[in-house]
C-alpha cells in the first residue's frame, strides 16, 4: 500500500510542535518520533499509536481502536485506529495525548 500524504499531514498537525519531533519511514509508513521514541505512525491507512501497557485500557476504550498486530505477533503497548475513525479529531486527540504522555516518560534514544 502506498503512503497517504493526507493522513501523514493530519498526524503531523495533531502532534504540533512537540520538542525533538522527527519523522522516519518505518513499517511501510511514516512514523513520528519524539526523542528517538515512536509516538505514532500512519501505517497501511490506519493510525498506529504507542500508548504503553499502562495506557492500553484507556486507549482501547476509544472507539475504533484495536490491539496492534504485526503479522501474527501482538504489539504490546500499541493500538491501531481504524480508517473509519481517523477523520474524528477528538478521537485522534485522545490517542495522541495518551501516546505523548507515555513517550514523555521514556529515556531519550538519541
């Protein structure tokens, strides 16, 4: 699947001016990294958010989210936001907030 510039721009706007934010091509999509740690990604037409184990219950309560999988492997601490919910600003804002809070607590990788 080709990358979607519109979805990437939407996520870029959601993340705003986070400190030490950079973009990196990963997983066949575009990921957004803060201090070297992934916050979120546009992957195969969906949003992928790194919410951590502690944020999973809260994130999975958001409509349109599912546990992230890579092939048959469960990606612990990550959720997908399906394409039918990507256009909802409040939904994306909720997941973005959970992801940012989690990543702020991680040691920088740079």
